[in-house]
């Protein structure tokens, strides 16, 4: 259904055209037996043309990367790396192309995103034991995002459209990942712990305002026990826990636009989910494989931290909340390979 202001209802066609050219060179160099170096560079050139409305933007840039892996002792490895990335504006989703005439889709002077990523880690594997630890720090400068709502521009400037891509600031994500496991005979046990902190302009992100950028989750950990009496038969039980993530400050955008008189806070309650898995190859080969899985064994009702938090306690935002995850979910699968 076309709006009365549609640029040409008889045509009903909104067109964008974009292009991306990328050139890269990458090398791995075994300096000495225990030391491996990697390094490279990439050049990207973006252009996008909003043919219907006469807007356009283009950008190009160079990204560098370097890394190293050192085997200190048999089974013990250290690694570190630095990588840059570059991204300009690409064509939009089909449902965002329609725009009210005389309004802007692209911020004048829009600049590309530039990313810096630093990682460091250590891993060890020997005699059935395995463990690893990793640290990462990613920064995106000049994030390009279509934010909720539109602001009134300065006098004499064109109005911002309902879909308006602009540079909104700096995004930073920092985290730690820990993993460990042990296998002896048919028995195995593995676990992990993750901690992430993702912020936009110093404020923790949340799915309602930054769903196209990311979301915040509480610290999470998992323990998985396995039993494999033969190569063709195995069982697993897995428990995953997400810890509470409370007092998340939200509604910065609504405050900026003057919709409300200040930010509010929401909570993401923790939850624990147990899953069961089984796999059987009756002929001892991959020709036929039967699988069974029970997700959310105890039929817990919960809202995943990757979803939008519950804003129903904030007047005027009662309908803003992510949907609860499915209850107990039983799956049976048969796969034939030939």
C-alpha cells in the first residue's frame, strides 16, 4: 500500500545501486619451527547510489593486519594479533528503500566505519586435557546506523527521513573467553566461561535501541558431559547459565529526541537451560545417522539475553519486550549420506 506522498505510485519502484571492490594480499611466514607470523593488507572501495532520490556516497580505504603464533612447549601455544577493517555504506534492505520526497537518507558528509581489533590468547592440549584463554578488544569508529526516530535539523537544512543513516560515534566491545575440557576413555567433560562488555559512546548497548548493532548479555558459562561407548554412539548433557544483567541504562535516544525526560533502567534476569543430545550410526558409518535432542529439558520460560529486554515497567513502553524462548523442544533427525 503506497503512502499518499509516494514519489510515483504508478511505478512503485525504489532503486539503489551499490558496488564493492576489494583487493588483498596475505602471507604466512614460518620464521622458525615454533614461530609462525602472518601479515597482510586489504584495500576496499565502496559506492552506493540512491537512484530514486539522487543521493550517493563513496569511500575507500586500506586495512592492515599482523599476527603471531608461538609454540612455547609441545601442546602450549601463544597467539596475538592486530587487525583493521574498513566498511563504507552499502545498499539498504528492500523495505527501507522507500523514502518521503525531499528528505535525506544519508547524512551529508557520511564517513566510513573503521575497525581496530586486538586479540591475544593461550591454548594447551596434552594427554586428554585441553584449555584455552582469549582476550579481545574491538573498536569501531564512526559507526553507521539508522537510529530510532528522527531529529529536527538546523534551519535551512533538509529534513531527515524515516530511514536515515548517520555516523553515531564509537562502539567498543571487550571480552574474555575461557575454555577447558578433559577426555578419558569414553567419558568427556568440557566447559566455557564468557564475559563481554559492549558499549556505544561509553553506554552499554541494548537491543531495543541498537538491535542492528548488537546487544548486551550477562556473563555466561556452560558445562557439557559426554559419553561415547563407541565411535558410532554418543550421548551428551549440557547445562548453560546466563547470569543476571541488571540496571542497564536505556532510552538514550528517546531522551535525546525529547520523547521522555531522562534515561531509565531495565534488568535481564538470569536463567539456566539444560539440553540433552544423542547420536547413533547403526551401521558404523556415516551412511545412516540418527540423532535425538531435547532442548530446554525442564521447560523453563525465559527471555534470552540476546533478545530485547523487558521495558513493560516503564510507562509508555509497555509493549517493548523480546519474546520468551520456546519451551521444551524435542527433535528427532535421520540423515542419509550417499
